């Protein structure tokens, strides 16, 4: 099982995922889309990645935007799993 990252590791990992920011024990990114349905399609793709990884983000859907929040809930903070999934999510939008 993944272990919590040290502060220096979080800073290093965060520098490698453009567009993501840290909010407490989560990393967060807002994705914007050309239409509401494009955002919904993105959520479905993220859901499939999350299921494959058995690591599930919190997502908030709005009009032409989706906020993704990652944290390893079972550990109460950030692990390598969060940053790995962040990179995969980024790959969905190019």
C-alpha cells in the first residue's frame, strides 16, 4: 500500500504536474471544456482510469468545467498514487 509522501516529495511531484495545485491534503485541478457534454465525457474517462487504478478522485461537475481532487483517503494525505493518477488524467486532455 502507498505511503504518505514527505513535504519535499510533494513539492517535487507537484512541480511535475502542470496545472495542479495543493489544497491541504489534496491536489486539485480545474479542467475547462467547450461544452457541458465534453466535461461529462471527460468525467466518464476519469472514472474508468480510477476504477483501473482502484484510486478514486472527488470530482465536481459544473457548466463546461470539472474540478478533480486527488488524495489517498485511506492514508489521510498524498501518496504517489495521487500523482500517478493526476498524470493519467492530464493525458486525457492532451
